[in-house]
């Protein structure tokens, strides 16, 4: 986008608002955090899903999270989650944190 705007004569200054970084986590730390197995996991972006899959390493997400409800912030994230082998239990109607919270509340009050 910046290049296309510059090519059309615009002066563009790119400012990074945030950077997505996967936390450094040893497998045993991840096991400790995820034991007992959670009832629900949330993914707020495709990068959170991809980073979580990388953290699991050789273990496949679909095997590790079998029987765990999965909440997604929106359709793009849901697509990534599905490509990683998981079923999306609930997806936010509005792709925002409040939208995700609402979707989870609806799921838990059924």
C-alpha cells in the first residue's frame, strides 16, 4: 500500500502500531500451563493461532485440543484455525474483543 500511494504522489510515513511476537516457551512450560486441559481457547488473530501451533511443536493442535471449545474473533482467524486442523466452536459476529466476549457468553449460556 505505501508503494502504491507513493507512486501516485503521496508522501507516506509507515508507522508500526504493534509487532506480533511468539513468546519463548519450553514444551514443559506449555504443558504446565495447559494442564488440566482448558475447556475453551480463544484466538484473536491468525498470528495467535499460528504461534500457538508453533509452540506446540511436533504435537498437532488437533490432537492436543481435541474436545476443547475454540473461539475465534472472526472469519479470517477461523480460516487459519481450520487449516491448522481445529473445528471452530464459536466465532464473533463483530471481529472485536467485545464481539468475541459476546460470542463466548452466548456459548456458555446455552
